[in-house]
C-alpha cells in the first residue's frame, strides 16, 4: 500500500502550560491597588495600556460631540457670512418696530425668490452674495445656476434687489435669518418676491396640490 493506514489512537490528552509569572503591568497595578484601593486599577496610564497591545480605548468627551454637531449645523464655507454674525448684527423684533420700513411688514407668499429693500447706497452684488450665498450649495451645478442676484442701482427701484435661491426652503431660511440684518448701518427688509402670475392662477395651483 502506498498510503499509510490510519491507526486508531485513544483519547488524546491536551495540556496547557500556563506560566505562573505575573506580567509587569499587572504587578504594577496590583501594587497600586494595595496602595490606593481598587479604583486605581481602572485608570492605568496610557503607556501601560499601549504596552499591552490593545491600544487606547477611551470614550470621547461629550463636550466634543456637542461641538461637532454645531459645526455640522453650520457647515458654510468661510467665503460667506456665518450664522453667528447674522444673528449678532440683526435687529430684534422690538428694535424693528422702531423703524418705519418694518411698520406694515409681511413676509408674503413663500417661493424661491426673495425681495430685499432698504439697502444702503454702497451695497454691491458681492455684499449680497456674501450674505445669501450661504443658502446655496455651490458644489451643485443646478443650485449654482439657480442662484441669481439682481441689484437695482438706478431709478425708483434703487436700494432694492431680487435674489433667486435654489428652492422655497432655502428662501424661507434666508428670509428668517437675514430680515433685519444691518448692512452698512441700514437694516435690510427681506420678503418673498411677488410672483408674476395672477392671483387667480396661484389659487388654482394651490387647490390642485
């Protein structure tokens, strides 16, 4: 026969040779335990933990989690105004009541275009882009194309602007956060732009929805 015949063997005995020597890390901890009590064992130094081969397994502090969520909420490129600066330079409701431009203020019917008035003479399109660009995702070609600023610099419409935003949600957020923002010492009045459609058509559209 070419192959060896398997021989029947009885039960094999498996032996474990365990060293009775205590590792240095555990000895250090046991000495600490005797000296300071059991709680010390839970807080071994980072060097000791690294030497044992498990790496660092520490939970992140909760304060950092809060900071991360705040950053996520306001992930706006630095080329645009921050939410904090908007809030800091915006008039409160009580302050708005003192200005005649806010006397009969109404936001208007929600849509993706907003109307801004009471702009100072020195306001330029880049100033409006700095404020309202934060509501546009410039990585999206569609949103980039929909973002449109028309600043009126002459005639009766001087000091007013129409800004097209990607969607109604962005326009609503812009209105809420930018209305009353003081730009060049003048508070902006931000409203939804009136649609060019007759009111009757607008009402029919609502009913269909």
